[in-house]
């Protein structure tokens, strides 16, 4: 993944929510999380001063939003592209995990401020600035929460960014409950995929959304779209990679006990992208992704301590 500047500027677009982790005794531990935000934190840690990592979202003017911004700043994440909307609140979700560490999510996010992220007057300078970044990163959840109008503005931004040699990174993260129908979701995904340079895909999500029969069908479809680098994440199994016509298979790292799989894919994506931006090969990047994800799933919650 060739970047023109020595210190790339990376903007991740999406939603951070109030996170509640339900413990075995029924008590709740409060923190913050969201797929692209999780990736932003791990990416900022991995790249440190070798890149500028900014987050693009909309929050409220409440104390939870204040706390989010404080944490992001402490992680080295830039806040210049974060809107604060008066009277609004961030979304909220609760993580429930079973004995095997598998997750179940409960969401309260219909009125979250991020739904107006690209529709406010304050969004205009942000949208104008994004095409000048070296890397734009977003997910399927980003597509869902932005809504139809926000997605249209995102697509315009992606087109302009590609014309200025930016690299577009997409994590599929398909969540059916965020969409009115599977047809709406498919149309939204297909509208952005032609702009994507690096697709970080979860096999289960691709099968649920597009009905692919196997990994070969996934790769064949993305080859037709023209995506130069595709990574298929398969949980505890080896990930599969196709990059510029070459194929790689990189085994996952085994752990003795899985505590919580929250942010496993997000952390993998962060470490993979970081290693690629630092000049690593796809195979080296996947090894870094597996290593970080193996540590994340042994700790409750989305973000492990430094």
C-alpha cells in the first residue's frame, strides 16, 4: 500500500458508543467502543508518531461525549473532525458474553448524534477536508448509521479522495438489524466497493449479506470489482489474502481461553493496516493482525490497556 507522504494522515469515519459490559453477577462495567473507533485506537497505538490518526464522527454536548473526547485525545487521536451537536447524545450498547466468550449485543442508537454526521452545516468543512487525507477508513456500520443522505455524501468524498491519490480501506462489518432490508444494505455496499483499495472482510458477514457459497466466490467477486487487496478474516482459522494477483494464507494464533471476542476483527484490521503502511508485506501484516487480536480476545471489552 504505497503512500506518498512519510507521515500519512488517516481519517476513520464512524460511530463510538457508550459501552456497557454485563458481568456474570449482573453488574455493568461502563466504557466506550465502536468498530471504527476501536480500530482508530489500536491504529494510533501501533503507528504512534509515524502517522496522524483522526476520527470523524458526531457526538452530543453531554458528559459522556466529553469523556469520549478526553480518552481519544489521550490515545493520540485527532479531534478536529469531531462534531459536537447541542442537545444530542451518543448511542449506547450492552455486551453480553457466554461461557465461550461469544458476544450478544443490545443497542440503543436510533437517535444518536452520528446519524447527522454528514448532514449538518458544520459537516461542510469536514467533508471538504477529507479528500486531502492519505487514507480514509470506514465500515459497513458506518454506511448504516450515516443514512441515505450521509452515504451519498460519503460516496462523493470517496470519489474525490481517490482522484487525489488517497487509499480507501473498508471493513465490511454487516449488522442486519441496522438496515431496513438486506436489499438496502447490498445496494449501499455495492455503491462504495468500486472505490475500495483494501477490503477487510469477515467471511460470515459476506455470506450473510451476499450469499456467497465459499471464499473462492468472494475473491472472484472482488476481483471483478477491481479491489486490489482483499483480506478474509475467519476468526480462529487462518485468514486468506489476495493482493495484486498473489494468494496468501496466514494461520491465526491460538489462545488457551477466549474471554471476549469484542473488537477481535477491529484490532486485526488496525494491526494489518499499520503494518502495511509501515512497508510490511500482506503476510507480515496478517501475522501482526492475528497477534494483536489474540491478545484482545483474552480481555473483557473492546479496548485493552496499553
